[in-house]
């Protein structure tokens, strides 16, 4: 297992593991613009640092 650097770009699978959430939830949040990510071609990319800031900001919404 490799360690993640501060500015590392994560693919979908890595972001799922990093956030410890399901694929469907991550994709829904990203597609709705609620989670910082960028679609490059047909693949999603996520900044590790941006995901940490997102978590710390309290913008994470609990689903009912």
C-alpha cells in the first residue's frame, strides 16, 4: 500500500477508499457538484487536499 502525498490526484476507486463511502454515493455527490472533483474524459479525478478541505468545511450532508 502506498502513502498518499498532499497534492495527489485520486481516481474514483482511490477516492472511495479515502472517504470510506460507497461508489454510488461518491458519484452522486460528484455529479451534483457537492463534492470537489473533475471529470476528465469519462473518468473522475479528485484532489486529496480538496477532499480533506471539503470534509473539514462541514459541507458534508447526511442523507435521510
